[in-house]
C-alpha cells in the first residue's frame, strides 16, 4: 500500500501522454472514431445547411426582406438546437471510444453510438449551462471565462463515464483539474492552434477555387456545395481530434487524482 501511495504521488500530468492517447485512439480504431465524427458530426451540418438553403433561408433573402426577421431567427434557433444535439451525441460516443482504448480494448461503432445516444440529453443540458457560464465569464474582461473553461474542461467526459449527473459533472471536473490547470490551459491552446491551422487550410482551398469575391458572392446566395463538403471533411477531423483529446485529458487527470483502474484493482486484491 505504501509503495502504491508513493507511486501515485510521483505521477504527473503529461501533455505528451494526453495527445499520444488521443491519436492512439484514432489510429487504432479509425472506423469507429472517424465514422461517428462523420456520420453524427459532419453530415447533419451539411444536411441542415442544404435544407435551409432549399427553403430560402439565406443571408441574401434576409437582407432583401424576402423572409421576415422572426422567421429567420426561428430557423437560426432550430438550426442551433439541432447542431448542439448532434454535437453532444458525437461527443458522448467518442468519449466511450477513447475511454475504451485506455482500458486496452476498442469499442465498436454500435457500443459508442449507444452511449452517445444515452448521453444526449444530459450532455445537452451540460453544454447549455457550461456555454452560458463561460460566455458570462468572457463578458467580465475575458479572464474569468478562460478560468471557468479550464475548470470545467472535463465535465462532459466525467458525466458520460462516471454518470455524475449534470451538476455533479461540474464539481467532478473542478476537482480533477485542480492543481493541473496550467496543463489543461496548455492543451486548450494546442487545440485552438490546430483549429486555426485546419481553418486556414480550408479557407485557402476555397479561395483558390472560387476567388475572394466569388466566394463572398456565393456565400450570400447560400453556401456552395463544395464549401459544405470541404467543411464536412474539416469537421470530421476536428471533431475527432477535439473529442478524443478532451477525453484523454479527463483520463490523465482521473488517473493522476484517483490512480489508474488497474492500480485500484491491485490494491483491492493485494
């Protein structure tokens, strides 16, 4: 027991290990990870945009008065809600896939999707509360928003894996991140940089295809199909990276605070 406690005290949070675990998940189980990211993360966004454009909900029609502000706002709200629902389904499913990899096995597409579906409602509520809290924090000179985001960075994985409930997930995340928040912030910075890189590549490709003025004109009439396909590819990659890294961060912090599951079993049967 003393040896185990000593080892737990020597354990540190490793950013390198976090990204290694995340990319290991994607590399060892690509069908599940990228399949879920594409099917539940990217495809719904493309379909929602295409349906909206077919119904005439474009910026050009709004500015010209062809559709009323109330109708445009209603469509925007419906689109936002559907987007959040599918994003939460994807997140829950990828949490399970990443956690299973850390346990030494690969979760199937069906297992991961089932967990995602089961987690949609609590993750939706969690996402709304977390978003409102962080947004309010950013209103007060930005720094409080960053602090809240860092504190609650692993609330979603904790909710899915531990069944903490919505409110309990905030407390669990606050406990897990305490003492390692600079590392959590560092992981967040890397994710933001990756997002900028992906976005810059996507933007450069679209400008090369349409030209700056052509792209602006096309977007006013509705997002070009090629743009939607490019966004779907970008979204698939980005969602997979963000979800697996966030869950890997949760696992790293959980092991740091509680000890790995294998260690706990060793102590029980010692």
